[in-house]
């Protein structure tokens, strides 16, 4: 069975987008245990939310926030006031759901620009009564129990469909401690005292290993195993925690494939991506795939290509092109509409296959979809955000004008739908409306979102 590439998103702070865009929130080090969360936060407390105030429009490049006013109850660390205003994201894909009257366990981080505490998504901040017993037990035990210190982490969560445990060795203070990760990649080693330690991990295949918080040094990389290590400093009575991203690598993937993408007239294509897809994967395995951005001169290049037979293809899903796609139908190299007529590229180890000219099929027909956004009483919805979809695929978003009218570009005869959304003091959204092949869609009628 081929091992799957692990792409765990591990951010202490979140990478998020404004809610008007269909993007998700991604995190790193989302599995930090209570001890690591407690000592990394600037303040830890429990409290009740008594007020929520959205802040004015943020300056360009800043994310929108709201202020949560807390009546502080338990003051565990870094706070000595009875009431506190705490920042949180508001109007992004990373928003947390806060309501007045709720009791929360807060891990707060100081915003250096404003001086206020902030709640970050993807941390252990949580509504009380929702899996907080472990956190409260740790916070309440600090200062009462004998100091304990440990080294822990996660190494490639769920490395394969069949979990493979990783051997972990912790060395420091003249002693060596050994353990293995559990089925989810987690490990923890209790230490007799604080100090400087080195963590070494033996991963049972060739891999690239990355940490977002700690420098990782490769000691050995072979087909059979990868050995890495990183330093940790463990204060007395505390714990050190680190998560490693693990990517399987093929040490024999040393080939390169490059060339140009041309339109039917032989002119360079200057937009989109081309994809390299394994032509005949092993039974039960996902095909090896990669994509390369088309340059301004039509050029593309694939590096670290493994040994095998591959198909070069534009728009492999044959979906409506979005802003990053070339507006052309699916085409297989050298100039074929279907897979049966494609010419595979045979790649050997170390090969440099250059000068591949890939001529794509004629561009899709471009059209402009016009429509109107309105409120239930028929009044225009000025500056509403209108999104275009092809099935579940998001294509693009435009703004309606002051009269609620909009124009959005579409390519080809795909089944398109449009929907509208308004944010702010009066948030509302419409249902998706089908776009006729020729003609305008029905008006998009906004319905207020429930409070």
C-alpha cells in the first residue's frame, strides 16, 4: 500500500480569510496539551461574557475583530483584574462562536499593538462544560502539586492508513528515555528535572520533516527510514511540546519535465496550471499527481518527478475555470480531448525531459452573466457580494453596484448558479439561483440571517 502524503495544518495562530471568501481556517499545533497551552499563554482564566462589541472597519491588511467583555472568575495565570476586554476575530473563516452569558475557559495572548489580550482560534480556549475538565484540573493543580516536567509532541498524525509507530528518544541530563508514538502520532516522556534535552525520532520510511516552531536537523534519510532530531528547553515544572509535519518523499524522484503550453494558434498560454498525473497507478493506490503554474511566456516545469508513465493535462476535472485556471476545456498532451488519445510521458530516474510543447484545445466561450440583488421588499441591495458556482465549485465573487446590479464573467456551457451575501449590521444571504444558458438569472432575494 502506498503511503499517503501527510499535510497536517499545524499553526499556533490561524491562517484565515474574510468570510466573504469561501476559504477555510487552518491551524498548526492544534493538539497542544493543557500544560503546553497553559505556559505558552499570557493569561489563563475563566469568565462570563457580558457584552460583545464589533469594532469599526479595520485598516487595509488587518483582520476584523470584536471585543468580548468578561467578568473574570478564576484567575489562574497572568491576570489580576475582575473584568477584562478580550479581542477575537469577527467576520473571518476562523471566527469562534461566542454568545453573551456563556462561561469560557480562556487562554489569552497579548496583542502588542493594542496591549489587550486576544483569543486565537485553534488553541484550547473553550466554552466551559465542553471537554474542559483536563484543562481545569491542570490549571487548578499548578502551585499545589509537586512540579512535573515532560517532553511531548505529535509526529505525522496518522502517518498511514495502517498506523506506524515512531520510535522517539529523549536525551539530556546524562540520561536517555525511549518511547513510541501512539496510533495518532502522539508521544509524551516524563522527565526527572528541567533542562536542555534533545528529541530524536526514527520514521520508518524516507520523509521530509518540518516543524513550524523548532529547527529540525536531518541525521539520516534512506528508503528504509528517516532520522531527525531537535533541541528543547524544558523549564522546571513545565512541559515542552512540538508537532512535526511529515511528508513522504521518493529519493528516486529526480527527473524534470518542462516545456510550453500553446493555444490553437501556437501562441503561449499565460494563465492557469498544467497537471502531471500518473498514467497507471498500482491497484488500490491513488495516482501520483502534481501541478505547475504556467508562466507569462507559457512555460512550465515539473521537478522531482518519480519514475513512471505520466499524462500531461490541462483542467483535469473538466470544471468551470476560476480566476486561477486557463479558460480552456480539458486537454491531454499533445492535443487530445480524451484520455484514450493522450501520449504518455515515460520518465526514468534523473531524466531531464525538455521542450515539451503542449497545444491545448480552443478556448471556452466567454459570456457575462448579468443580474440583480434585492431585499424582500424589492429594494436594491447595494454592494452585495455575488458568488458564482459550478455545482459545489466556487468560481469567483463580484460586488453589486449601488442599484444592486452585477456582472460576472463565466466560461463555457457549465451549469452555473449565483448567490448573494451581505455582511455587517444587517447580515443576509440569498439561495443559489440557476443561471440559464442564455439569459439572466432570476433576482437574488436576500433573507436576513437568524440572530
